[in-house]
C-alpha cells in the first residue's frame, strides 16, 4: 500500500521566508534616520536664520520709509510755501516796471497795442494834466489790455472795460506816472502797481478792512520793511 503525505491547511510550509533583522541592523537603521533628521534640522535652522535676516532688513527699510514719510509731511508744506514765494517774487520782478490802469474805456471792441497806448497817453495828458513834453520823453515798453470777456458797452462804460497794463522802460518813468494815482481816483479811475494776482487779492482784502476802520474814524497804517505807510 502506497504512503500518502497530507499538508495541514492551517500550517502551510513557508517558502522563501525572509529572516528577521538583527539588533545590529536595527541599530544601524536608527543611526541613519538620526543622521537624516540632524541634517534636515540643520538645513531648517539655516533657512530660519535667512528668513529672520530678511525680515530684519525689511523692518529696517520699513522704518526708514516711515521716517522719510514723516519728514516729507513736514518738508512738503514748507517746500510748497517756498515755491509759492519764489513764484510770486519771479512774477513781481517781471511786473516791476508795469502799472495797472483800471476804468479806462475802450474805443474799439478789439483794441491794438498802439490804440491802447494812445488812449492811455490821452488820459494822462488831458485828465491828469501831465506835461505833454514830459510825456513825450517817456518810452513805453509795452501797452495792452488784459485778456478777458469784453462787455458790449465797454467803449462807453469804464467799469466794463478790461484793465490796461502799461510797462515802462525805466523805473523813473513808472514812478512819475504812479504819482498821479491820487488824481486818477477823482475820475473814478485807478493807477496801481501791477502786482501778482495773489498779492492783488491780499491787497483788496486789506483795503476792505482799512475802509471799514477808516469809516469808524480810525487811523490806518501798514508796515512795509519796518516803515509805516498811511493808507489814507
């Protein structure tokens, strides 16, 4: 009778079974993992230092920008004031030899420079009684009406006529005509220095205040370069 061998299903025979790692192999593996962790930690520390350095640089730049911003808040208004002063002084020097005639009627709706000069000369000689011989010696650099909307009745109504700018060649000639300003007011005309627009606005404001105080019987003076000048 033939012998037959049976394999129990619960206990199969293991084939190609791997041997369990030894303690030495486990220890070497742990050492490798530890070295990897140390290396990773070193890399992370270097990156943290780089980030902290970058943040410090960024904070320094932010502090400088904030400081500059604070200084600009102070400097810009001062610079703007200085620029306005410089612009006013430049305009003042450009208009230094000029006078402004107000209330002079026009003869034509479109007036040439030559016509404006004739009208001014007629007004000075006939109404202000300035010597014709002295007037002939005065050399005008330029005479023209200020640009602006001209009313239809500007030729007959002085209030509707644009102002006339008269530029002289010498300060002596300019002052000789400026001295006639009080006579011009008798004809409801005015002769003034051709000041920058900002100074004209300020002057009108001061004159309005001076007029109110004058009507109250008070004496009005203005101080220019530590010298007192009467308004009236």
